[in-house]
């Protein structure tokens, strides 16, 4: 009986302690996220930028101007250095801060209040920036707000504010210093890296660490550049191979439009690289995506094969004209066989399919052959002669002894015998050097059907 009473007493004491412990236990919630301070912006970003009207001038702000904006880009990926971009409903602006790892204190989506009195507004080749004026080696210079003074001018507010890019087209963007989109987060739709960029990485991975410009283009052949620092943590990442939307900070350098991405998530190229074709067009190549003159011709989906002599079709760029060219000239090859072969063209269900292209010839020398061929059994390899090819007679330009002919039409080449099949279109050149090396050019290759 005594043992039972002692055990009951112990259990009672333990239960009492448990109740007391639970009644004293507190729930420790996470500290509340910072809110906006009791500061009111009295000027918009556009209103502030309107104060700077002379390119290269250093406009010291003497009035009690306060702006507010949401951080749209920071230095997290390394593509920006000691700078942020903020944006309100009227535009965007670069803020220069002499400190590293800004993304920790100023993440994308945080509202900032900038007390502008004492700061300087200037531009770097028309892209406006807010910082401090300094003298470097006796010359005026725009510099970042010193790290010890950042808190005096930059006041952090609430987090996780929506950051939505402004959907624009390239024609909306100008290089006027007061353009409302300069410094803003924008979105361009239906863009892709040009064909000659598809084997590149976003920036320079060599020891030279050079900032890199990469060409992008939409399906209407409007072009601009993505500019990426070699210090970005994605510098060595291969560029996106598809087509889609680009989110970027829009900047300018004099009259050049530049897109600055925050990281590769801004390159939403998830659709097929090849642009959708208009109704009735089964294949279209206008060569507008090619790169520098005389470089090997690179076209998405096409094969450029130097089967004998290792001579490839090349880019031909003469002023606004872009096309492909082939010649044995100056190759020192006694036998040159070169092919340019299209992607497969599906003629299933096609009515009256036809092929057209433009061509020119130059510097007549000897009698090389240039033919247009069609195959239904080419397998895509680098030995096209192993497949069966049928020549389609076409109208070809006559080369003058010096210089180039005008472009002439091939005429309408009938593809009806191939209805219901996949076909490949090939341009085959056979020549030699130094006796048979006339140059041929091609442009505007198109397969259509009713």
C-alpha cells in the first residue's frame, strides 16, 4: 500500500510539472518581414531622369528629392557589378553602390527609397545612372555611393513586391536618353539566338574575361544583342537553342540597343528554333541570320558539307545583301565537291509544291557545275553522294569575267512528283582551282504549296 501511495505521489508531481512546463512554453514566430518606412516619394523616376538633359553632364541634386522603386536586378549572378536597377510605374534607373553582394540586402522585389539630395545624376553613353560625382586623376567621374554612406541615401522597405517585365517590341525601344524603357525590365517575345551564335556560350570563358555581345533575332528579322559579363556565373553556359521570350534590363550604348539578362532564367527560349512559316510556305531561308562575310555558312537545320576538298559554302555579306556563296577560288584544291542541303521538307498533303530561289554568279573562270538536286532517301550524314539525288533544271545566272551578275530567279521548279514524301533540297557545286572556280551565290530559298 505504501509503495502504491509513493508511486501515485510521483506520478502526480510529474503531471503537475508537465502542465506547468506546457503552460510556460511559448511559440517563437519568425520575425516579421520589413515593411515600408514612413517615407513618401515626392518624385517619380521619370521626373528625376527629366533633370538630366545633357549627355555626359554631372547633375548634382540639391533639392530634397525622394524616389521609390522596386529592385528589378542586382549583382546576384555577377552579370552586374556594384549596381542595382529599380523601377516604378514611370521607368527604371541604375543605382551605383560601391559595395559587393548587394543582393543580400537588396533582393529583387524589395522596395527602396532613395534620398537623392547630394547625389549625382549622369549617364554612361545614354544609359542614365544615379551615384556620386568624384574626381579621378583630376577628371570628373561617376562613382558608386561609398559603402559607408549607402544607408544615408538608400532606405530599404518591404520585400517580395511583384516584379513584372514590360512587354514591348523592339520598335518601342529607342536610344533617346530619356526613353522611359532605358533601365527598365522589359520582355521581348519570339526571339532566338542567330544561327551563328548557337555554338557559343553566354560570355568569354578565356583568361581575357571580355564582355560578350551575342546577336538575337525575331521571326521578322529584327535584331538586337544580349550583353554579358565574363564574370557572370553563367558565362560558360551554352546559349539556349530554341526560340521564345527574353526578359532583360534594357540599356543603350550610344545608338546600340543592349539587353542585360539577370541569369539564364531570363532566356525563356523553349519553342523550336525555326520560326513558324506563313500558310502555304513549307521551307523559307533568306540568309538574314548569317554572320560575318566569308565565314563558313551556318544555318539551323541545314547541312554544309565539303565532301571533297573540304571547301564549305560561305557567308556573303555586301552592304544590306546577305546570302550564301561557294567557290573553289584560292583553295588550291584540284577537286572540290561541296553541298548545301536543306532540312527535310514534308510534302504530305501538299498541292502543287514548288521550289524557287534567287542566284547570282561572279568572276567566270572555267566551267564548274552548280546544280539543284532533290533526294527522298538522304539520311542526314556527311556523305551525301551515297544517297540518290535527282537534278531539277533551274535558271542560273551567267557570271561576268569580273564582278558579279545581278540576281536572277531560278524559275518555278516543280516538286509535284514528290508529294507524300519528305524531300531534301541540295545545292551542289563541283569545281577546281585554279582553272574552274567561278563563284555562285544563292538567296531566298523557298518551297511553297497551295
